[in-house]
C-alpha cells in the first residue's frame, strides 16, 4: 500500500506461489500458473488463457472455481477511467503512493520558490470518491498521514494546506453501518480535518480538475437531473482516488452472456454456489450473483465452503454467518457493528456486552456497537488473523511497529525525469 493506505505495505506481498507449494505437500497435486483468463469453453471444459497478451493456451478442468473478483465501476462518467486513481489492485496502491508523494514534493518546491498559492493548493487537494468503508478508511489514513508525517517531513505550513475531501452520492456515509455509528465516523473525520460531502456526485474528471453536482436517484426525471447538472461546479484537484463501487470483470460478463443471463453483474449460482448450466463450475465472491453483499467476509466463507465441497466430493447449501462490520478510522480508532453468535455462546456474548456498556444497534436492535480503541484492536486482530502465512504476519507486525515509531513510508517510489520542450536540444 501507499503512504496512507489502510492496509500495511506487507499485506500485498503474500507469496502466492509459496502458498501453493505448501498446499502441494498436503494434496495429491497443486500447481500455480500465472496467466490471464480470457474465456471459458463450457462445452469442452477448458479455460482459455494468455501469459503475454498474444499467446493462447488452453487449460482443461474437471472442476472450475471462478473467483476473479471485480473491478472498479466508473459508471460511464467522463474522465474517470483516464484520470482517477483506484484502490482495487496492488498496482493501484503503488500509483496512489507515487502520485501523493510526487504532489507533495512539487508543492513543497513551488512553495519554497514563492509560486502562485493556487498552484500549491491544487496539488495538495485530494478528493476521495465513495463513502463506503474503503473510502472512509482511506480518507482517515490520509488525515493521519498529513498530521503525523507530512507535518514532520514537509513542515506544519505545508501540512496545514493539505485538503482531504470525501465525496459520497448517498445522503450519508457508511451505508452498511447503523446511522449512529456512521455519524461517529463522520464526526471523527471532521475532527481530523476531512471535508465530508454527502449527496454529491462527480460528473466529470480531467487532468487537474473535477466537476461536482448534487446527486440524483436513478429514478429521477430528466428535468430533475438537468436541474442538478445546472448546479455543477468544477474545482482544481491534485488527485482523485476512486472507491465508488465495483462492476463485473469482462470474463464474468462474457460467461454470463453465454449462459443467457440478462443480469451480467455476476454469475448466477445455486444454493451450493454452482453455476447452473455450466457443469463443474462454481463462482464465489464478487464474481457470483448470490444475493450476499460483495465483501471479503462473504468471499472468505464462500471459498472455504467450495474448498470443502471439492475435498469431500459432495455439495451442500452455503450458509453465510455474518460476524459484523468493521471500519478503521485511523491509528487508534475504529467503529464495529457486531452480530450476535447463533449458538450457546449467545448468552455469554450478551452478558459481556452488557457489562461493557455497548449500545444496541441494527434494524432489529440485536447487534452491538463498539467504538474507539477497543474497535481498533478488533480491526487489527481480525486483519492479522486473515493473513495467510507466518512470514506475512511477521512483515505486517514489523510494518505496524515501524509506522508507530518512525512514521509511514515517505520515499517516492519512482522519479520520472523528463526534459521540458524548451530545455531539449
């Protein structure tokens, strides 16, 4: 991740090939092939893949698990695909890291040279689009990064000019959470200097600028949409980070169309997560139209369920167990909405929360709200347990310790030096 990414830098470095090799020691045969899946021939039961973009190879299967995830949704908004930064892939984190630090260095140089204040302020304005957990966590980390690291490395004067703007089209941020917890998160962001705009939408992006207008529902009349667009305003920005939703990958859309689906947002699955009409094919996570939220918690449980089905040679209905929702609000702070266990532990769980004085939340009032340091420890504990290897846990632990005592990574990863046209021979 970048200097202010919610997840530690080590998290994206899990050695996938090493994990497969470890599985090979426990299974009859496990192997790893890094390639891009372009198509699936459902009749011949082969995956069509490429490794260089022009070659073509076919990989036969008996059972196939489609777990390709999703990609950012741009909603057809002009300029988003070309000018926004995303938070989906490991490579995206490097791009965000490079852009933020490059802008800081440019702003520091311009300020030192007495350049126009508007040019400095443009570079230091960061817009985060999407008020879900990803956007909120990123905005919170940016605020901490500004307060702790920018102030230390670039001076209080430059740090005070950094603006972080969180934009959400819905009436409030963190729609998956109870409104009371979402309000706690909003107040925390405001206290950290983050500007929170709700009911606002990005209508266009171009290099160094973003256009905003009041958001309208999809069912709004043409007149209402035109009235909202008439209020659009364009602002100078240094970076726009896009965390405003997801859409199916091309492979999933292609397969959904092959199967005659009208809804191509994912592959329809039955109760056991098998794809009807595709012999031996399962779909999990964001690639599946399962009726469950597209979250890591759902995908993880689906993966384990299908893994057991393949191991045992017997399909069973998938049963999702919602444990709750967590959102980190920066170092030492978070919110948690915890679901009760459906077991004999329920009475102990209720007694524990009653003793701790946590509030009841949720539509049925059966969930509990945890905020502050306890929620932050829950968030970190859960994150730590989800890492796949001992080396990954060690790297993340060291990353947390290093950040706590030495600050975040503020080394610009790539410096591109180009001569200006006037300076060229």
